[in-house]
């Protein structure tokens, strides 16, 4: 019999709340995290809006000197990990640290550090580059710093698959525990890419919403008038634990991870494959891994970025997998509230799915006003629903054609 | 004067209280700096005192006193 893997802790640093409870309450209320960018002057940029994390003080979670040596994405990850460990009530002195791992996803890593240091290079020359530049910038440093903080000496890696990164991280962690290489893994994602260079780059791709006059309705997944995604930032961390390990210490269990699938489109660098065929295969693969029928899924937390292509093809992919049942299941995109956390999106949405099966509450897609004939499923418009949820699926699809799906089951 | 100015830089770079910083303090042994912290501290000293400290000289600076003496002997 396969080892079972459950979620026993959740830590969140998000644009709509810091800490699991504040975040979940915001999700239930349909809170909107999008506003004008405050971190730098957006004069000359076609997009001036994003979902920034507000009121985050790194020194509340870590030593001030340590915080200075971390890029913002790592600060988010360390803070969220601390919150997740607290929530799990794990006693770090009582666990086997060699079987305690960390797997984190990040799309771009320490981009703001890279930009600052490059400016220094151009202005002051190579001798003024900080010795902390490389260790602050590299994408794997969040996983490294979390391990130092928690003394986690087991499996440790970083997954980089663009916007699928942290669903891959959660799925990989699930498999590492299932096959017996670790008992506890701190997993999820972290991203802090609301920077001048990234904003300009995503703008050049025409990927971002330019709804600068109405930031509150800019992120509107599946709505006919959607015009691109809104960047978000933050970190969401889950504590995954082998079931008996969790039971033996009387841990609170949010849900069980039962299926993971990943595929690649092998089609185009940024555009999804026709009809979302790669995404459909990822969902099927996760269902097969879980050993369940499509009609057992109650809720899908969609990738739902609010770009014209993603939402159309993801809808087609869901219909391909679920056939007529697609119209009966609930599908929502919480990016309507949080913006798109890129490499951290899967972590945050994995947390949403865990909380959905734990609380029997399905979050809404806010800003949904105009029906699109190509997006014709039940997107839980504007108001969440109290409904029993046994199986929830989380989809993440990334540039490069990466597709990842996980399935979380209510633990009873 | 050099010591007072240096104290401020060290306090800021290494996140320590100014009154913890003594002439005899070793950066790594007493002020909890690692080797990368020291490299960055030397850069800050170069900026603040308008100096260029060659690597082989920088490697010899291990205490606050070493830094004060180097600065006093090399200030432009």
C-alpha cells in the first residue's frame, strides 16, 4: 500500500492577506488585491497596476540582518514557511531532520536584486557588486534559506516551470513522501516579480491587462472582456506530511493529496496548445494517479489567468476531460482576487483547495460580468458557495508549455 | 573621528548596536559577520572614505582597529 500524504500546515503572504486565516477570510469575502503599483514609478509603462503584498515587515518573521541578505521573494518564502510551521504545530525538536525536506517553486527568483545590482554595475563598475548578489538572486535560495531556518536536512530542491512551478513543487513533494524518501516537506512557491524589468517584459508580450482606469476589475478570468493578467506577488507554503506521522502527533489535517499529473505542450514558447490539449492530459494524468473518475471532482481551482487565450483553452481542456459533467462541476479562478502570483500561484491555489475541502466553501471568481460563449462553465461568479467538497483539483499552466494538476481530497 | 564614523557604517552593515563595537572587536568573532559580510563592509568603507583597498590589504583587515588604522594611513 502506498504511503499517504496529508496537508498539516498552511502559511500565506499574499496581496489579500498575510497568514492563513486573514487570507481565507479575504477569499470568502471576495476581497480584491489589485491596485496601482506603489513600489516604483510606472510613468511610461502601459500597465500601471498589480496586486502587491501590503504591510509586509520582514523583521516580524526573521532577523533584520538576515532579511537584508534576502531578495523579497525569499523574505516572502521564509515568512510563509514560519507561518506554516506555526500553523502545523510541528515540534522541530522532535522530528527526524534528515527526513524533513523543502521543495519550493519560483518562476524568476531574485529579479529585483538582479536589477539593482545591474544598475550598480553600469553606474559604479564591477568592484561595487555586492558579494550577496548571487546568493540573493538565485532562484533556489528560498529553499536554501528555509532549510537553514528550520534545520531541514532532507530532500531539497527548487522547481522552475514558470507559472506551473509551485504546483510542480507540491506534486513532486507528494511523490517524494509517497515513495518514502521523506516524512515532512515544506513546499509551495514564492515570487516577487513586480519590478520595472519584469513589468516591461510582460507588457511587451501583451500578456498584462492594461485596464489602468479600473484596477479593481482588471483581473476578470473567463469574462468576455478580459484583457490580460494582473501580476501578483507573495508566497504560500504547505506542510506536507506522511499520514501516520501526522496522526501520531495528533496534527490537524486540512486534506490529503491524492493525485498529481504533469505534461508539456511541446508546442510553443508562450501560447497554449490548441484546445488546451496539454492541460487536458495533465488533468487526466492526475485523475489516473488518484484512481478516481472525472465525475468525482467537485471543484477546480483553474489556472484562469484572465488572458484571452488561457481561459478559453483551459475551458476547452476541462470540457475535453470532464465531458458533460464539466457543466456540473464548479470552476473558479482566485486570481480574480489575488492577481497572478506566477511561480507562487500554484502554492497559493493549492492552499485554496486545501481550505476548500476543509471548510466546504467554494471561492468565487470575482469581476465576472459578461459571459463569453467560449467560456461557458459554472465559474462561481462573484459570490462563493457553501457546498460539500470531497475532491478539489488545482491547475497550473506555464510558459514553456508546462502543465501541472494536483488533486486534494477531504480527509475524513 | 574615523572610529566614530566607522562605527556607524559597521552598525548599519552588520545590524549591531554601536556600543557593541569596540576598537578590539573582530568582525567575524565578535560581531557575527561572515566572510561575505566582511567583503561588503570593506566596500562600504571604500565608498564612505573614498578609498580603494586592494584585495591583499582588505584580507588583513579583521578587527575594527585594523580598519581604523588602514583608513588613517590611507585617507586622501
